[in-house]
């Protein structure tokens, strides 16, 4: 800040500073360019060194901490009778998970309460519910990426028999991206706009699997080809703004499956895409699940996605699982009133709009006339 102000001429001119030296060198740039180069280069090196030092201190300090969320009072809770069909323990087992956030008064408010579900290798479980029902919070608790203020008040999350709750951030980093991977719903928001697609894939691959940069590049190109990108080398060298949303989602899927995870969590992976690309992405996820024999937890609010891709489904409402079962059974004979309400809200070929057009609709009709 001081250098920047001095460069602009703010402050005493008699005090030596990098900013004042750079300003003098700038005015004499064509006569003595080195007068501008050396203080600029020195200031840049110092700034970069301080940034690297800060990053190293952050990594050291965070490495010794527990995970970002904390666990208190892990007491078992009696079954409520609302959740059915949880099944035997499998690859992923979530038992009686409860998650809360502090309110402005300091009290804890539960947003996820008593969630129990399981998932076997090679199986797809749809976690479905309306917005705000706690689906993404449940997924974040499994991944261990909850905000610092979140409190896991009770429950257990086991992946292949290993308890994930309570692991340190360093231990979780050895799980995330390797045994469990994540595909977000906004592909463009989860790619770094300042780096090429290839460099981001290579960085992720080398983090999950030690290998040379060249080997990681070849692996990334093979993955781009596997997820259905017709010109992998062009996409590899492109920046995120140079590719479509469908390609960006395929890039994220390629990065997620690079380490052949046993569990893939896909959070609304088709929401930001048009219907034709949605179908292609769902087909790709289904093929990869069979090819890698991985479990797929599909977080969605779309029953069409559930019917097309899932083996079982868990219906979530206000932070609780109200019904779990096979997809066919749930569509033909839903057992909970809330599930029936969700299914009844789906449009079909017999549904007609009965409400009056709004002001915007009327103005549009006038313009078309």
C-alpha cells in the first residue's frame, strides 16, 4: 500500500521507498530503463515471497487442526419410524446425522436431523427434495467441507468402514479426490478462469496420484476423450470461458473420476444445462458408474433424473429423510404424504395451466399481435 501511494505521489518525497523509485524510473523509462526495472523486480519478488510464506503458514496451521466442522454430544437417537429401507451397511453408511448452525441469539438450530442412509458399490442413490431441504448440507457433511460455524451434533459417516467425522483436514484431504469425489452443479463457477482446463486437470491428477506432469497431461487428455469431448487437445488448451457449459461439466466429471473413486457425489449435475446436454451427462455418469463400479450419490430435485438414473431414492424434507426405497416402488406406491405431494406436482401431458396470465404475459401477447 505504501509503495502504491508513493508511486502516485502521495506522502513525503524525501522518504526513500520502492514506490518513489519506481515513479522516478517510470519518468526516465526511455533514457534509463534499468532505473525502473530493478525496484519493480525487487518489489515483485518481495511480494511473491510474502505470499508464499503466508500460504505455507496457512498449510502448516490448518494441517494440525480438526476438520472445519465440530462434533458435540455424539449420542444415538431412537428411530422415528419415518425412514424405511436403509438397508445393511455398505460402502457409504450415514447413521443418525444431525447438523446445526448457530442463530443470532447463540442457540443452535438444526438444519439436518437424524439422516440415515447407505449406499453400495456400483449403486446409484438419489437424494431428492425441494430447495432448502438439507440435501447439499448432507453431501457437504459427507465430504467434510462444511463451513466453520457448522456443528455436527451427532451421528456417524463411514466410508468403506472408516469413520470420516472428526478426521483432521489433512486426513480428509487424503480421502477427498481419491476415495470420494464431487461434481458441483455450476461448472463455470468451479473452474478457475485464469488457468487453462488442462493445467487445472493436471494439478488435480498430480495431487491425487503422484506422477510426472507429462504423464498427468496424457492422463488428462485420455479422460477428456473418455467423457465424450470430441477435440480433447483443443479443450485441454482452452480457458473455461472458451468452452460451453456442457463441456465444462464434462471437464469436472473427468477430474472427479481421474483417481477412480469408490464414491462420486453429484450435486445437481444437470441443473445449469439444457435438456439434450442433461441426457448426455446422465448417460455419461451411468456409464462411468458401471465402468468403475463406483457408488453414485445423486443430489437432485428432479424426479425425472431419479427415474432415469437411480436404483434407490431417499426423499428429504426439512432436514429429515421421510422415505427411502426402490425407485419403481416409490413411483408406483409412495408411502409418505410428502412423497405423494412431490409426485403429484410433476407436470404431464394432461396438465393445463388454469391461472390467469400475468401482466408480463399480457404485454407479450399484445406485442406479438
